C-alpha cells in the first residue's frame, strides 16, 4: 500500500512539532499516521534545516541533476564525433 506524499515543508513541520512539544516521537507519528522509521529518515535527511534551506537544497539538487545530464550529453556527442573521425581515416 502506497502512503501519502508529504511536501518538504510538511515534513519539517512534523519534525519541529516533535521537538517543540511534550509529545513523544511515537505520539507525533501516530497522530500524523507515519511510521517511526519514516520520521527518523526525515530527521536524518532534513535534520535542523529550516523550510527555506530545504527548498534551496531541493533546487540545488535539481540544478545538479540537470548539469549532470548536460555533461553526459556533451561527452556522448564528443565520443560520437571521435568515432566518426576514426571511420573517415
């Protein structure tokens, strides 16, 4: 069964709720209907980040992925040109 998809902001809000209240992690997880494993995975991923930092991280990850794809395309083009030149000679 596939669970809900939470936005980055919601994940950070849930983490802050667990930190800032008298509730235990189990209580927060039960109230938000997530597993403790999910909670700890989010905590490892986002830690003490603020919402704007998490948004910036996500944007940087997207940009990095785009740049990696561009580099791979350029390297592939370079290889194709090398092969074409070798066949002509």
